[in-house]
C-alpha cells in the first residue's frame, strides 16, 4: 500500500485528537485511523496527540491538524467545561490562523455560537464558526439516515461530481449566518437543518459536518485535502500527495449512492 | 372464556395454517389492543407464576436459555419468549401461547428477554419476581439512542417496583453498579474473578469511564473487557461492588462475556430459586448454546463456528474468543445494515479488527461488505489476505474451500446476516 516518497524532504505532522475518550461515540475514531495511515503510506511522519481534560493548553499550539468527534450528552458536558477557558482560546487561535480541522456532529455544534436545547435552554458555544444550533423539542424527530452530499466546489479541489456519503443522526438543527460558507449541498438526506439543503460549514481550513459513517474512510479525498492543507500551513509549501489505490473506498461509496438514488 | 387469548390463539392458528410467518408478535399485539391491561390482568390471574426479566445489550438469549435449562433440571415448568420477540407485543404473544382459553397458565416460571428500550414500558405492565441487568454498551445508536439515556430510564423504571423484587446486576460495570446502589430493591451483584482480568489501558469501545456520581475519571485497578473491571472514583469514593464470581463453575463456551452470562444466571438461580452449585454446574456442562451464539455447524464436511457479533463490545469479544482458539484463524466477516443490525455501520471503526492481523485469511460479505473491506484494509492487512464477495453463498463456499483438514471457519456475523448464513448452512430456517 506504500506510495513512493516523492517529496524532497520529510514532513512531520502532529494530529491533535480532541477528547478521544469522551468525544468518540459513533466510530469517529475511523477518521483518525484514515488520516494516520494515509500519511504513513506517503512517508509523512505522523504523531497523534491525544488531548484530554488533563492536557495543558499549550499542547494545542504544537498541532498541525485537529479532529474532534461526536459525543453523548454527559460526556459532552465534561468537554464543554474543559474547553471554556484557555484550551478553547488556543483552539480558536489555531483555527483562525488556518490550521485545518475536522469537527463532527456534537463538536461541529459546539464550535458555533450557541446550542438551544430541547427545553429551550441556551448553551454557549465556542463562537468559532458563524453558525448556531437549535433543537426543536423532544417531540420533533431526530434527523437519522444515510446522507449524500455534493461538496461546494469553490471551497476545495475535488473532481466534479464527487459525492460525499455518510450517516447522520442528530436532533439539533444548525443554521449558517452566511450560506456561502456551506461545506456541501444535500442531495439525499437532511444536512444542517433539513430545510435549506446546506450541509456543514467550511470555515478557513476547518470543516464542521454532521457526517458520521465515519466520513473519511469512504471519502478519502477529504482526508487527503486535510493532509495537504496541514503541510501547506505548517511548511508554507503547496504539495500534491501521491495518489493511492482507492478502488475499495469508491465501491463502498457507490453502494450507498446506488441504494439511495 | 378469555376473549383476547381466544382471539390471539385463533390468529396464531390461522397464521400457522397459511404460513404467514412465525406469528410471534401479532397475537400479542391483538391481545393488547383488546385489553390494554392484558399483561397485568393475566399476571394477577396467575399469582403462582414467577416472572423473570433479563435486559442488557449482550448475552440476553444465552443467559435466559441457561437459566431455563437449570430450572428444568429442578423440575420447574418454564417458558421463554421467542428469540427476537423482546418488545411488549412479543411478551404478550408469549402469554397468549402459554395460557389456556380461560387465562390460566400452568407454568411455574416465565423467563423473558427484554429489549433495552422496552424495559420501562414492560415494567408498567408486569411486576416481575426478579430482574437481571447484564450490561450496557453502545449499540445501534440510530435505534436505541445513547447508553446514558437508557441507563437513566432504567433507573427511573426500577423506582416503581416493590422492595422485595430481586435485582441481579453486574458489579464490574460502573453504570449498573450505580443503578444497583441507587435502587431500593433486593440487589445482588455478579462479576468475574480478578484473576481473569488484567491491567491494561482503556480499550476504545468503552462507554463509562467517568464516575456516574461526580463525573471524575474513574481509576481502574483491573479491567475485564470494554468498560468493565475493578474501579474506584478518586474523588467521591464510588467503587466496584463486591461480586459473586463463581470460580468453581466451568465455562464450556468461549470468552469472558460468557463467563458473565453464566455468573448472572447462577446468581439468580442461587438467590431466587435456591438451586445448589452442583445442579448449576450440571446444567452448564450440558448446555447447548442458542442458535448462532458460538454454534458449531458441519457444512459439506467442514467445521464451521458461528458467532453472532452485533456491536463493538460483542465483536471485540468474538475476536478475542476465536484468537484464543486459533492464532491464525480463517475468518468470514458478514456485515449487514438492515433494521435488526442497525442502519448505521460506523460502529465497525470502534472494533479492534487490527487483532486479526495474523489471520490465515479474511473473507468478507454482506450488504455492506465494502465498508468492512475498507476497515480491514486500514488494519494494514495486505490485499493478498482478504477478499470481498457480493454473494453470500459464494463467500461461504470460497471461504470453506480455503480450509485445511481440521481447520475451522469462524463466521462473525451481524444479526440478520447470522440468520441468512444459518439458512444456507443448515438448509432450513430454524428460529
């Protein structure tokens, strides 16, 4: 599976995995495995920095790419508490500087301005993403099912007609203050709120999305885009990763697309 | 005459005559629609009947079946609900079958396995003699929701029961220990011996690492599997319960998970029915696992070992069990995403498939075979060591043809895939 190292020098990347024990309920760990392997297969040195409530905030400054998954409510409470403070500010600074990141479901919601709970309580967010989330109440259905989206081509380099597939499962409805920041357009499924066909957000080089599945194994082009961005921001050089044989990933994606169209 | 039962029985007869499916849920559905208090009324009519409910993510079928076998050795007349019919309509159907048309039930014990989400609703209709809560793991989040929510619902539902109700639960599981501690019922805890545990880092399929009382990170002195082990909270003092571990009893099945099932059943048999250890041991030694749960099948002269593997904890335990048997196992992985399997297949990334890196060969099939293929690829298992087949029969034949004499094919399958593969291997449908 190894590709030749065509780079003139060795790149070293540190992936900051935010709260692996607390925010990783829906197999979201798969995203880390995919990022790690796709770096290794290109001879990019990669180190996973697990960030937990015990981690010092300065560690975030050493990370070149962030990942944070979804969580259950109790776990999310512990994380919210930990991120309000120096760690949250450190994360905001990095994202504003262009460090790429992938934030799934609960993490995506929490990076926005606020989350209004089913009983109307307002929970402050980290106010990094210009978005907000509202839960319409206990008796309104959660948005659950396979989802197919088409990325907003202006945001990054994907082949035309590339679909992204995943599985969504969320009660909150997210709204973007500026719809041009949408990560992708919904082809099948609900996306941000089930109404305006937007899915996720693309803010600087960070992606917020509802896609579990997990997202990266069946959509490796996004993994590669994140890796390229991480190298670009860290080393100030644009690189193009050696292509890998992704035929299996493509077939897994085709199964979802075929069944839902 | 008891109208709901008479009608339910008539429906069953019709559905059997015209082969309209097993009819395991709708006789109960009809009985409940005629009389919303059907279950309540029927249990009042049969005060001699001891009802035992078994709930938990994994191990319900094995635990109930084992309990039944031991009780029958003691000459109790016992019935269970049909496999899979573990919602309220399935329980009601089971009563329809077993009662006579006057509503009299001539059995001593009813053993019901109960769906996690249905337990609170069923407790509104039935006052059991005993409840076993086995474990609680992440499972089919699209259907069941989050494990914390289930735990909260269980805790609420138990509050309404009379104090003398027996609660048999897992002291090695922090959340169930917490539920036991909070309840006013007659609680006893099972667990496994410390010697079967070791000290390792938290695996990835854990759900409860933080203190259920004060949300501080728990200290684990030893672990058995997933989030179970011997633990204490460094802040509030919440700790592991003293458990019954039945060290003298054999485990003819494989894996720690079955030791838990055996110990849960044994504790109930001891505390609830006064069965002695000798009789329990005899029952366990002669135990024949339920279909698809560590079931040995001979197919065209080849040895097949079928293990239902339906969520991260269950899959991880199956993998451990087969590696104990064979360091280089020949494996067939079957992944479906139908309703009983859960439609979201994300969970396969919470399973340690990396443990299969020394597998002799990995064959893959099922509705979502390619998702499983990608998972295996990212374990750095080379292309030459795994293959995907769209057609299940073909996958079985090819995988079995790779077997040397005396080798076993280990099939790890999600629920609906297990039923499918069993149909092919046994040539008929057995439920």
